[in-house]
């Protein structure tokens, strides 16, 4: 016979499991504040989009949405936290391409699996990047910057939001596409990188449009090119990379919400349906578009497919970088074969 206490415990767990997977779980969700973990510091594009939609989700849910910034390691710190959180819908991840595709492609081994350890909820928004420089730079066009970089190989510094970030690989792709040699300077997010760029500590950055737009408008940064296939409606005077003659160069970032794997499908669907309610609202849409985002709102299946596409897109480039293109890919580890790698570069 099964002891009564053991039987009671098993029966209770069975009931809890049935409740967790039953659609009624979504009818009461949430019953307390929901935490959305952001892989970057305040001011980064992912942080901006989270803080734009978070309060409106809080209104629908009648519970606060808490934004938790956990920057570092190309977004993998935040992703790891969420991958190991309880799959109950109360800890979510607002991710961009980096922790689910580029960081995974570069680092090889991560403490989480970008496909197996998450339940995609919705692709929320997309945005292009912008090649910006400090106004003190003599280059006023992207072609002038390329000419300057070729005249001063290995001297100009481009900042990124971190090793393994999309802005990091955007720099690598730029160097490969233009035949230039630049110094990659990684930061823990776009915010700190912009701070040093404004101060003239670095020469330029391939930065998301939402993070760069205010500085461009006030003349604190100079935009040389956008990375989308066509010009941005917010920067109509700035050419695209392809328009400037850099064929095939296109980098677009997205921002999407995910839950830990095993989160009840009913909760995933509820969060998605609430996001779909928010995005078409005139005030939400206008704020997102004014900041440089294109609202999306695709479903879980479409978002999951997009993550797989990004992994296949960036993995070959990441592999080539790991083979020697950048001796400072991973903190504490140098991956290069040309004997130029020095321990001092890996910080």
C-alpha cells in the first residue's frame, strides 16, 4: 500500500499539475506582479520597448509589471535567469537577437538552450541600426568613414553593446563588407557605449535607432547610414548602407517576449493576446514608432521560427569571427590563430 501521507502529496501535486495546464489558469493570471527581465541597462532599445508596453500590460492585468535590468555577457545573463525561473508566467524575458542567436552562435556553449529552454510568446517590435559617429570625426558620410578607416587601419574604435551582441556582429559584417580594420570596444549595453561615444572615447558605433535617435536629433551624434534595406522614415536624409554602395549589408534587430519552457500554453496565449490588444492602440503605436520601433505582435509559432532563422543567419559569421577575426570575443578567453592575441585584451 501507498502510505497515506505519500498518497495525499501525490494527489495534491496531480491536482496542481492539472490546474497549471488547464485553460482556467490563464483566467486568473496574473494574481501578483510580473517581472520582465531585460538583458541590457536602462536606455537600451530593449529596455525602451519594455518600458513602453509594461505599464499597459499592468493596466490590463491589474498588477504591476516590474522591469528588471540584468546586463552583461551579450544578454546571456538575463536569458539564463529566465531559463531557470519557475514556468508560471511571473518571470518573462524581453530579448533581442543577441541572447537567442548571435551570443549563442559565438559562445558555442551557454548555460541555456535558446530553442529548448524558452516558450516564445510574441515578437513585439523591430528596428534597424544606425552607423553613428562623434561629431568631431572628420567623416561626414559612410564612404568618407570607410576611406578614413583604410587610411588608418586598426586605429578607429567602434563601440558595441557587448561581446556577442548584434551590434558586435554588425561591426564584424561591416569590416568584412568594406575591407576595413577597426577596433571593437564592447560595453555592457548600449547606454554605457553611447556615453563614451558622446565623450569621444570611441569614434563610432552601430547602434539601434531608438537608442541613437534623440542624440542624432540634438546633433550630439552624426548618422552616416542606416542598416535597413531602405531609408528610415525617421531619418529620411540618411542613406541606407546598400544605397551607399555596401551591397548586401542589412542588419535589423527585433525585440520579443519569452517565458521559461514549460510555462502553460494557456498563459502563453493570454500574454500574447494581451500584447496584441496593446500594440494597435493609437497611443502605443505612435510612441513605439516615434521612438524608432515597428510594432509587430506575431504569435508564438512565428516568433519561434524567427529565432531559428536568426541562428542560421548569424552562425556562419560568428564562426568566422571565432576563427581569428576578433581576439576579444569572450571575457577571459582569446580565440585567435594569428598569434596577435594577448591576454590583456580579454577583460
